[in-house]
C-alpha cells in the first residue's frame, strides 16, 4: 500500500487527475487495451471505482490531442463518421482524409502520454515478430537491441489514450521504456527483420515445397525421354516411309486443331450472360474489408505518376486499402519516382527487393505477399488504369459467390488500338479473350487461364496455394490451373482495366515470345503426372485443358501451315482435279482450319467490341494472317528459349520505348527534367 501511495504522491500534479480514492488492493485485473479491440498480454491491477472513473473520462486526452492538432469540429465529426462506417478508428480516418499526417498525430499522442516519439532503430529486433503474422498489425511491439536493452513501442488509438495513460501511470517502470511510433515504422521494422526469409522464399517459391509443380525444372527426366523417343520415331518414320507418315499425321493434326477451334467457335456463338450488378453486396451495411494492391515495377519511372493517379481513383476507403509498389533494389530511378509520386498518399508504400535472380514478376510478388494484410488482394501492371468501381464489384461478387470462389479476373481493354495495326489486332485479341472466351470458360466450369493483371484474390487462399511460381514466365496461367486442381473456382468481372498494347514489333515480339514460352512451361508442369491431373479435374476438364493449352501453342504455327496447305490443294485441284474422296475430306479439313480460325477470331472479338471500338478496329481484320505469321516466328523463338533460356524474363516496357513513334508528343508522359 505504501508503494502505491508513494506513486500517487509522485504523480499528484498529473493532468489526468486520476481519482484519489484509489484502492490499494486490486479487485479486478483487466487486460491493457491500447484501442478498441486491440489488447496486449500485459495485465495490471485496477479497483472497480478506478475502472469506472477512467471509462467515464476516456475521451479527455483524445480531445486534447485533437485540439493540439488544430482540427475543426467538422473535420473531427467527418472522421468519426468515416471510422464508424469503415470499421476503423479516428486516427486512421484523420490520416486517410489528409487532415494530418501519421507522424504529426503520433508525436502529439506521445506528448500527451509524456513519452518519447521515436522509431525502431535498424539494429533492433522485434520480439515475437513471428506471432504477429496472424494479425494485421500489433498495437504494442517489444524490441531488443544487441545489448539486450528492451523498448516498448506503442501504436495507441486516439480513442484509447486515457486507458494507455492510466496504464503508464500504474507502471512507471514500463513508461520508462515506452515510445510512441507510427504504423509505417512498425511495418518497416518488421519488413527489415523478415527480409532474408522472404527473399529466400520468393526465389525458391514452389520449387522448395512442391518441386513437381514448379517450372524451375522445365523437363523432368521422364518427359525428356518421352519427347526424345517421340521425336526419334517421327524422324525414323519420315525417313523410312515419308508418304505414309504424312498421310497419317496430316489428318491427325487437322482433327486436333479443329477440336481446338471448336472451343472458340462455341464461345463465339454462345449468348453472353447479363452483366452482374457491379456494386451488389449480400451485406450492404458491412464495413469494407482491408484490400491489398500489388504492382511490380522495373524500369518504369516514366509510368509512375500516371499509375499513382489511376490507383488513387479506386472507389475504396483510403483507410481500408494498402497499395504496395514493388521495385528492384538496383532500379534507383523508379524508386525515386515512386517516392516522389506517393508523397502525401498514406495508402501507398514502396517495397524494395534486393537485386537477385530470377528477375521475374512472380518473384517480386512473392517477396511482397507476406507484407500484405488485406482480406482481398489484386494485381495491376505499370500501365493499368482500372475502372474505379472494380474493387466494389469484386467485393460484392466474393460475398455473393460460391464458397470456393478464389479469384476474379477483370477484363483487360486495350486503349491504344487505333494507333497502328499491331496494337489494333492486339486489342481485338484481348477483346476476344477477356470479354468472351474467359467468361464462357468460367460460366461452364472449365479451367480458366488467368491474365497477368487485374486478378482479384482471396488472399488467404492465395497463400494457401503457395503464391506464384517464381520460375514460370506466365505465372498467371499456371496459377489459374493450380487453383482449379485444388478445387477452387475462378470467375470474371465486368469492370475493365485499361491497358496499352505494344506498338513496335521488337517490343511485341519479345512479349509474345515470353507468353508462348510460359504456356509451354505451364503445360509441361501440369502434364508431369497426367493421370493425377485427370483424376483431380475430371476427364471433361482434362480434355479442355489440352485443347486450350495445346491450341494456344499449336495455333501459333498451325494457322500459316493450314492456310498454305489449303492454297496448295486448291492449286492442285485447278490443275489435276479431285482424285479421291479422301483428298476432298483432307482439303475440307484444311480449309476449315484455315477459315474457321479466322471466323472464330472475328466472331469472338467483334461480339465483344462496343460501337466506338468497332469503328476503329474492324479495319485490321484483313491483316490477321500476317499477324499470325509474326506469332509463328515468335513461337519458334520461344521453343528455342525453352531449351536455352527457360527462365529469362524479357521485360515489356510500358513507356515511350513501346511506342511506334518515340517522337510523338502524345507519348511524353510527364517527364521530370534534371534527373537520371
């Protein structure tokens, strides 16, 4: 009792004016609360009267800090209303609304609590950081330096300042070690502490725990032997009986390619489902959950300002979104551009990856994934401009969708298709794929190969599946198949993301090479155990998987071949006539493949275009066969890289380097002079 009375005497002039009728013998032992719902494991004694008095006066310090910050009544009332609406707290909404920055508020709270405002030093380690992975962010962090000196870093909520002050008053030995800091500082310290572990995990990714599902090994021994035997037998057959071999292979290849075309024709003639209610939610009064956004950037300094502006327009509370822009450690120009562009935007953060191999987008995403805390997560690319309502639509669809819904793919719409023929046909491709084929596949319960951007995930299930394969150069298509094999469902959205297509052949050629190489990697990975794959997804979906991926790979080379065969057959008929019914059937098959592919492409794409797009894009249809010839060239290059450089990621630039005319003033995207 004497010790407690001495404490009261020492703190007689304390501005909190805690009750003098403090009872020395504790009657209750509540847990310290630094804010609504966030509790520490530290326990301390309080009498019932003290507890009641503290609760009645809990807003005292909060109001003092608000006054010290100079916030007017309207701003405070709006922040309180937003906190109630978003399920957050007053501090989060004040910072999100731009009324004050986090450092200023934290410094004011530190002064009110009579403790230092400080940051976690780089050499200090957070004790028990591993246990923090299951929550968004701890409100009390204990650190230890090399000399075993400890500090307590507090992240109090404004509404809980009186309770925090009372705790510190009760335990002066704790107050001596207490500091107030910011969420950003705690996140930075936790990221530093986990950097090596995250980097190792990102580099190995699936190869560490599920090596047979990773493209790190492109061909397993059994696959290599099988392919070599098949190739050897083919050469032997062509050498010993070339006529008979061609007579057998020609119709077989024709039937296979025709089957691949059938999927696209079926999608083209099917009725499009009515668009979903973009803002529907089964619980309209539910506070919005935290949404994580990841964007991997590499040599994209010229695109950063436009990207930040586009992502700032997303219709989601600033206090409930975290946007992480991921940069390589040796890309100083992009890092500087990001730091400059995100200043004053509390929802943005730069994540810097130590430079190492493999230099792939999935490695960057895997490195940043453990730093995210959202219930949902979405990916974007550097040139993306998503529809502001896209997150709202995804949220509603996740809440209303089936229990196994794990991912939603937004349609990608090319905005520069009118600039030249290469970008124009690229725009038609995207219209056919994202607005017709993928929704059709999803609607029929077939496997859905994801696009590389605008994928909305249930974050916990993305982690459960192992994230992305850092060694697959089309990690998106592979992830869609892994979700499907695990029993999850992928669906599509209606809110689009605007993108830019390459306008220069050199840029387009490298991108198409990487895509084709990645599709081959994905097919090889999932066909390592075809029997298991068939049992996991069923015979029907196994066949669709083959037609999708083999069709994507074969069509690159087959379109020009079947067109040439049909033309040769016509020339032969004109000279020699039709010699047999069999020859007529083969010609019909070749003609179907040559014309059917063209017809399927037109039917899929034109049905997805709006009136404005039709006016500028349909003129490019006559150049489609030339486009396919260029795809065939890229496919041959991809096959060579599959052997010589399977994990090489040929970066697609999104700035002026991808444009047809670098001197065109339209493509000068906010240059910053006087910098590297």
